[in-house]
C-alpha cells in the first residue's frame, strides 16, 4: 500500500460535504473544518497495538517529544488564527524517512495557553497531501514538545504507520522465507528497519533489496 493511503487510513481522513470549490472556503467552511478537525494523542494512536508495542512506541515518542497528530482539510494554523493565537514560522524540512513524496514539511510554534503546561511552546510540523482528487488537500500535523529534528519527524511518521497497520496485522508474523514466527520488536535494527522487515514479512534471514 502506498504510504499516503496508509496514512490516510491511520488518520481517518475527514471529509466535508461542501468543499468542492475554493469559493466555499468562507467563514462557514472554516468553522465546519475546525469542528471536523481530528486529534490523535499518542494514546489514541497506540490503542490498537499490543502492550509490548505500545510500551516501546511510547518511549520512542517520549524521546522524540512527539505528542500526537491531527488531520483535516484545514490546517492547524487556520485554527490558531481563528482563535487569535499567534504562531511563528520555525523553518522547513524536505522529505524524511522513507516517505516517497517530496513534500515540504513546515515547522511552526505557538506559546502554550495553559500556563501549567510542561512545555512553554508547542511545535508542529505540517505538510499537505493531495488525495484522490486534485481538489482534495489534507493537512497532516504532528505536534511536539520541542522543535523537532528530521529524526523526530521520521519517528512521528513511523508511529503513525505502525498505528495504522496494527489494526489488521498481527504484531507477530511468520517469516515468508524461513517460516519462523517472530514479534516485530525482536527484529534487528531501529524502528524504521524493524518496520520495513515487518511489512516485508522477513525475519531478517533474507537480505533486503537495496
Ligand atoms: Zn526468516
């Protein structure tokens, strides 16, 4: 499956009834879009995985300061603007991980409204994907407790992928080369390597194609 469709599935993409033309993007569109915006805290993303996987991914997310995701036809910036919350551009990164697209990922931050919040500012990485029809743009947002590095974005992306595949995929699988049953966390390598082997049903006995 193409990574965008995996991601689209993960985030249960939001669609609005009347989003066909730019002309519709008035106040009503913004208000509807904000209502339809979905947030996925790290706990939501990991609720379908087994205990071992969610424990591991929680610690990986913690180290990357990754907090969760959002998906909407509106960007999170539009929501902040609507709420009169000032945000700051923090730079941009080009493609990351094994994502096949060449999407720019823009980074922004805003001051946390809750003074008791652990982090002074919330950082978010935003990029847009073009779905089936040209007029359908979905903005994917990843939230962080500090300014994310490229590595942290990869982590967030991979956690979203694991979240989407654990719904219909066992966390243990039989290797398609030698038949050995293995839990994906017993595969060698970092999160990205483990995930690649798992998606290929390879316990590691067969070298991956370069
Ligand atoms: Zn094997």
